[in-house]
């Protein structure tokens, strides 16, 4: 109960655990003003000053600035309002610190140079809109302006990375590598060629055959041959090549001739760009997806087998 007792700064220091210097500092700024002064001119405080100082210390420990603290103790703004705003600000700081931690971890893992670290940091801290613009430019270059109905829209959506707010170090590293890869002019040109081939096939009546069915044909037929160690140039590979080209010809309603095999070879060579598989693997890391199946060894085997049977 308040009995009207007044306390010196020294008394407040003993009751609150704060230093005399700190109490004088808060008093000078009007946050904990004195109630009175004694005949010698020393400041005196009532019991409410103890409660104020406890609140000030708590708010300072939480990182609030002095102007905001003053508004709280003067009840110009409510404590819940301050707490909500400060919690949001702290969350931004936490995300920033986690991002910095992820970048530094990736730099340490990769043994990056100062230039690479600077690039990693710049790419990693891009806003979501900036990241989407960077990748959107790449995807527009690859798929933009091609007539494939809504199919390319779905492909572009499935190839868009979504770096989380609190990424792990490997996600930051994957994002930086993917961003660098997306700016590679040769890779862009290769993706564009593949998209144009796909659009041309679709215009002739193909519905996802090159992207799905042809790949599945090669995987199902050439996979066992590769696992069995069959030389793609040997006669043992003849039935494998024949089975794939026959299925491909049937799917397109075309004769299984040299032209069809040349067409299939061109498309498989374009689709078998290792950078495309790298992009998809990095995309899975960033988005937290399962790693995609690698078809490169099977495609390599079949491309060699098919090329060995093409006329000079």
C-alpha cells in the first residue's frame, strides 16, 4: 500500500536493481519523473516509480526504443499494440538473421570467393516479387509466345522456385545456383529449343507424348538393358531400339523409318541437357520436394544406341 513514502535515487536503485546512472537517465528523459525534491534539491520518487522502472527495464530488454517506452508508460499507446508491432519487427529481424546464417553456411560449404558471397547474398535477399521476376523472365524466354494451350502455363508454374521465408542453408545455396543457371544464355536457348519442339509436336496432334510418354518408353525399355550392362552399339541392343521406335511411331501415327528415328534422336538429345536435370534437382531442394528421378544414364544409353543405328 502507498503510505506516501518518497524515495531517493539510491533507494530506487536498491529496490529495482538498476544503477543510479540508469535511473537518472530515465528520469532526465521524463520516463520516470521525480515526484518531489528534498531541501537539498535531490530528486524524490513515490512507489509508482518502482513499477514504472520495472516496466521500463522489461520493455528495454525486449528491445523497445525509449520514445515508444515513454508512450507506453504515459498510456499514449496500449501495450498490446506495441507488443504486436514489436513482435512483427522481431520476426523480420529473425528472418534476416536466418538468411544471413544460411548464406554464410553455404559460403563455408562451397569455399566461395568474396565475389561469389556477395552474389549469393544479393540473390538470397531478393524479395519474393523480385525472385519471381528473375525466374519469370527465364521462363518467359523459354516458353513465352508458344501455342500450347494452357499446358505451358502449368509447366512454368511447376518450374517456379518458392524460397521459404526461413530457408535452410542448402535451400539458399540451391536458389543461388538455380538463379545463376537461369541466366545462362546457352541453357536458355536449349530450353527454348525443347519448348519449340514440343509445341511443334503438339501442333501435329501430340499431347504430352514427348515430355511424358517418350521418356517413359525409353526408361522402360532401355533401363533394363543399361542395368544388364548391354553395350548400346551391340546387336543385343537392337530389340530395345526397335521396341522404342515402334511405340513412338505408333503414338504419332507415323512410319518407323529413318525420319522418325532422326526426329526422336533430336528430341532426346535436346531433352537430355544435364543442366535441365540440374535445374529440376535444385528446384526440388528449394521447394522441399522429393528429388526427381534421374533419366540421364538411360537417355545417354539410348541416344548412343539410336545414333549407332542411324545412317551416315
